C-alpha cells in the first residue's frame, strides 16, 4: 500500500491532465489568495512603513550584516521554527510544516511525473503522517483556546479554518489512498471529500492563516533587523550592570 | 497603567491568560491573539507584561505623566534574573531602569497539604497554623514583657 502511487491508480478513471490542471489551479489560488491577503490586510504596507520608520532613527546596517540577518532568519526562524517559545508548539509546528512540504512535493511529483520509483509514494505517506501527528496534537492539546482558555476541542471558529482544513484534507486523502489500495467501493466517495477539503484548504487563503508562511518570515526578519540597528521596537537594551541580581536560570521557572 | 497587546507580535501562546491574577487576559475568539478584556479591572501587576515571551504586551501610561506618543516597554531576562524598563516620553526624554526578578520560582512554595495536620491542642493557641516556623522569626515570636511596659499603661 505504501509503495503504490495513489494518483497513478486513479488515472484509470480521471485523466492525468485533469489532475495536473487541478494542481495548477490550487497553486494559482494560493498565489492569488496570498496577494489579495497582503493587499486587503495591508500587511506589506505595515511592514514597509515599520521598516522606513525604524530606518530614520536607526544606525545604518551594511549589506553583509543584512545578509547575515537574512541567513539567521532563514535558518533559525524559518527552518527551525525558532520564534516559538513553547517547546510543544514548536515541535508540533515542525512536524506539520515539514510534513506539509514533503506531502505537497510528493503529490506534485506523483501527479506530474508518474514516477516508477517507490520513493515518492513513501514520502507522500510519511509527509501525511507527520501532518496528522503534528496537526491532531495541536488541535486537541496545544491550541491556545483549549490549553489556556479551557474551551472544548470541538468548538470550531474561523481562526481554525487553516489547520482544520489541512488536517481534514490529509485525513481524507490518507483514507482514500488506503481504501483505493484495498479496492474498496467507498474510495470514490472519500476521493470526492478529499478534493472538496483540499479545495477549501487552498481556496480559503484570504480568510485563513495559510499566508503566514509568507508574512511570518518577513516579520521575523524585521524583528532581527530592529534588534541589530538599535531601535529594538522601543524595548530596553539587554541589562549589563549589574549582570546578575539573583539566581540565574536557564529556563523560565517563574513562568 | 493597564496593559494592552500588540496583535502583530502576539503569537497566542496563552502565558498571559494563565498568569493574570485578575483573569482579564483572554484569547480573542476571531484572531486567536491575547487581549485585555477589561482594562478598568487591571490592577497593574504587570505579570503578563513580564511573562510574555514575545514582548507583545505593553503598558498604556496615564495621560497625566505619559501623554500620547509615549512608550513604556519591558524586557525580562531570566538568565540574568533582571527586568529592564524603558520609558520614552513624548518630548523625547528617556528613562531606563533595571530591577531584579523577585517573583517566587514556580513550584517552590509548599502546598498546605505538605504540612502536618494541626493537633487538637493547636486550636487553643494564639498562633496561626505553622507559626512561628512559617514566619521565619529567629527565637520565636516577639513578646511584650509586662515589666517593660511604660509606666501608667497597666
């Protein structure tokens, strides 16, 4: 089951060109949705306004310094989800993020390339399982309204649109692939549900937080630049004297 | 000076919700970010300001000393056990303060169940439960001796 390309098996009933067209449509929806999101919420204008404002009061940073900050942002904040202070949230985010990347790349490779190797189907399953572990862990235990507000995990609202459509889409995809591999008659129904959930995931970008993969790195970069150029968003500089008042602690114990 | 949250910096971790003794820091239902639901009821302990790992919570100064255009920001450094404050006035003046973290470490206070149950004779004593040990007064509680009273008092 894990070595079978589910999309190749599907090509008997749906033409590969149609599947490829659907994937292209989803990519267009994400690009258009992100652009709309940036314009509608004014996030790009906010970012550049902040940038200009801090530039007038700040010490000038050289090109090399900016490159180094960009590298730090890419490695620490983007690749390692370094902005999370809560370790559980960080691990859940890493699982979901890398799972999503692997899952999407494997889906595109299988839909467009129809490769003969077992590698892509295996990666598709691994990516899906990583998303499910990170996603359900987040959904039931880590979500702030469940963990801090004590709300029921089954209470759904618009802020859940992205994570809910992601885990529902992947769950349905996994069930469909499993049913199809076991030649069940219900596979068609789950495929239809899978397509609906996937369309909601990629089509709801203007209303969900899907676009955070674009604006969060920009915000992390801006935060690092403001620390380097001395403006620090009006925050005090790190304490120097006296360096140690009381008991030094490595990890937050006082919360 | 009640607190408020910068929505762009908050990542909705919920630390402030957990720590607020007034239970007025909550998560916005639409945006999943923290906000002060009732600034009038904020008793200005600044627990949330200091606990916020993203430095997303700020202090709104009263108009009489910090009119619009001011900023009151705080940085908590656990590793140095310091809290630094930076106050910027509208006219450009700036004041910086550094103080030690004085909060009691999480889990370091014994719960009442960890103490021995009081004996029957303890109920007729003047001291409260676990006194005088819990008061940490060397040599027991201070007492007023009759012979040292001022003349005419007794």
